[in-house]
């Protein structure tokens, strides 16, 4: 909730032919000032709040809490992480189908209910100091993320006028890093007030507060609406107008010529449109495997090998998020000429 890892944010790409007319689409959007869907604003608010709450309890504190709860057993951290990931994977397939078949906002309302249940289950697990209850609670959390990510990503993309997706996707990506920086900052303040020690009581309190901060984003997704743009002034008009080629638009064929030249080579298939989803999926799987084998164990390494206090560990995560914000901004600026 509220990687990427939390947590990854893989979003649908622009249709291949729209890149040719993107200049004309941007001109039309800026000239006519079409209405923006409220889904854009609400999704950005949800992203900031959700990742701020989740990063507070899930990044460094959860692994340490499980490690201490199971008497310094690192395998317990891997098992509970796997339970959350498998739950998210299993749920995402049927939810993705149902979201496309029926309504995405209906799936998000279901996700909101799941989110409330997962928060309450975490409270029970903390009060009982129960590993079994915590595993169950995080499995429900995984179901929440599997339900939310599939529906919210598609609804967000559909709500953005053609030619402006790069800007809004970058805004959301930067808000993810801002949220993951705000979470450790809040945890740092709590640990400093509680005595700056790794104990079950302190970690449990931080986890409980972080879950409480996840209530607002669970409420925000209740306000998303599948036909919001149409309700605000006609979504179909925005989409249709953005696909019209203005008379003054100059068609840039350099991209097409490059693809034609590359397609003649042995690796031309790499630049075909049908290959893009497979590359994105492969990148997500590889990054998920890598993060699952390393990131969850960073806090344990900091605690057992480096003897870092909770405050110092939160500082490391804050610096990591700052670096992510900076380099994403640089990458977005550098990508504009291309």
C-alpha cells in the first residue's frame, strides 16, 4: 500500500502510432485546455500517502521486527516476504481480468475493503506478538496490492490525455520516492522519541503507526471513478481530439525510418511493439527476484553486522529515496530530446 517494492510501477505505454503525432496532440491539448480527470489528482494523492505509510513500517522496521520476533531467525523474514508476494501474484491475475471485463473502480472499492482488513489484522498481530497472525496479515496486504496495482495503473493511464502520459507518469514515480522518503523520516522521529533501540515494543509501535497512516489512501481510492472524465466534460472528446492530426502538424518519420533500418538486422524483433510487454514483464520479474533476495535483508545486516541504531538506518533509507528522486528527474529530462 500504502518493492514497489512495493512495491514496481510499470505503466501501460503509449500506442505505437501516437508517438508520431505526439507534437500535434500536445498542441491541441495546450490550445484547447481540455479538462483533466479527477482520477489523475486522486491517484497522485493516493501514491504519496500510500507509499509514505507503507515505507514507514515495511522498508526497514518489518524485517527487524520479524527477526527479533523469531529469535534472530533470518529465514522467517524470507518466508513472510514470500507469503506477501505470492498472495499479490495470485490475486493480480483474476483482478486484472475482472477490471478489464467489468469496471476498474469496482475492483478498487474491493481493494479498499481488503486494505482496511489488512490494517486491523496487523494490529492484532502486533498486540499478540504473533508470527502466524503477522504472516496472515501480510498475505492480506499482498492481496490489497495485487488488487490495487492492476486496476489503478490502468485507470490512471486511461484518465490521461494522449501526449501527456510521460509527464504524469514521471510525477507519480517521483511521488513514490517522496513517499518512501517521508516514511523513514516519520519512523526516525518516532525511534528518536522512543529511545533509539531495536526492541519488539518499539518496532511494533512504529509498524502500528505506519499502518494507521495507510487508512487515508485506502479511503482515497474509493473516490476514483471509471467514467470520471466523461462525467467532467466528455472523456471521449479528449481522446478523439488528441488522435486528430492538425493540419499544421509536421509528421516526423525519422523514428519510423530508424525502425525500418534496425528491423533488417538480426535483432530487429527487439524493436517491435509486441516485444515491449515481454521486456517490461521480464524486467519486473528479474528486479523482484533480486530485491526479494537482498533488500529485505539489508536492515538485518545493518543491525547485526554494523550495529546501526534505528535512527541511522532511517537516515540511509532517506538518502536512498533522495537519490531516486534526483536521478528520475535527470532521466526524465534527458529522455525529452529522444
